[in-house]
């Protein structure tokens, strides 16, 4: 996530980018009703007739429940990155599984249908979620996204970005619950913050289109202030943001995603590194979900 966190859940715009770190789902049909899932997170054997969204395969199983295949299958999931880091792994595996199921039924690569099915799975499993990360995983590039009414605008553009892991993460649904509790009886005040985030996101969309990195840096800083006001920072996140601020190559930095841990992103001329912090250069790919038959 680049811009629009939390506000996107309330009808506002967001910017989300697809990194060149991929999840691949290998699907092999079976002649029985058995389902065998295997990934770095573990293995699960079950039946199409007894599917339950159990962790850590809840989104994969949710996809199987949403549009059940005609027979059992073996699914092997391979990832270029760890699920411990908040790089949209849940969204990526959901989109990849849905696409694999479409391909197994002989359906053509239809990104709009894949996104629609993936968002239905997200809502069935998680309850709440904007789907912005699903849109980025489906279409690739940087995506301007609005959930309602649905708007998906791919913006193929590269940016000088790096990602930095706080050291822990809080599940998105839990962060949403915490913030909702904190803002009880202050909905009007929070709605104003969301409108400001939406305005910043639309300005950032224009900056991305124009390749105006200095303007985007200014918008990052203002967006970060909004996230802090909402309550998205915890002490480790604040410490990491300050460490990035002190780096001579940092143009701007902000929380990426729901907050209370997970990742922050930094704009800068090089891939920034902070001692003792897991960091990655962010390479944006224009290639979204693909079929390999």
C-alpha cells in the first residue's frame, strides 16, 4: 500500500503497488474428492466435502469454497517472500488460487472475473477489507483503487522505494477493530481525516502519473501525519520511522498498510538500509496475475 490506508474502507481512493515478488500456485486435478495443500507454511489434507477456512490456508480454502472445483486437487504453493512480512501475501495467494481454479476449468485469463471472485473470498474469510491489494496483485503496476463504486486504474510506473519491516505485525482485521474502538463517538472527526487522506491520494495519483517524486514525498509526509492521528503507530513503528527520517537518502517515509507494526516504506534515491532492520528494495512490476498452463 502506498496511500489511502483505512480511508479506502470508507469509500475513498487508495494507491497500491505490485512488487516483483511472486506467489505461484501449482494445481493438479485428482480423480477423487481429496484436497492436498502444501506450502512453506505446512501441509493440509482434507476433502471438498469438508472445507473449513482454517489457518494458515484460510484464503486458499475460501477460494475453493467460493467456486468449488469438480474434483479434488493437489495445490503446491511457492512464494518468493516470507508470509511473516506484510507484502500482501494473503491477497497474492488468494488471487493466484482463484486464477489457478479458473485455468483448471479451461477459462481464459479474465482479470475482472478473477478480481471479483478474489474480493468475494476476502469478504467471506476476513469480513472486512478494501480489496486494493487484490487489485494490485491482479492487474500489476501501481493501481488507483476505490471499492465503492468500484474503480481500478492501473498506473504503470516505477518509483524509488524501499520497504522496512518493523519486527512484528498486527493482523489487519485486528487493527481495524482497535481503531474503531478508539474512534467511538468521534466518527465525524475521523471522517474528516479520511477525506484528507482521499485528497492526498488523488494528488499522489497525479504525481505518479507525472513521475514527480518530490511532490509525492511531500504527500507521503502529510499522509503519515494522518496515519499517526488515526492511531496507526506503535512505539516500534515510530522508532523505525524516526530512524528512516535520520537517513541522509530518505525523501519521505510512511506506514504501508494498516499499521501497528508490519512495514513502512521510504522514498529515496537508493535502497535504504537501517542497521538491525530487514529491508528490501521495492521493484514494481507491471505484470499482474498470469496463467502458466
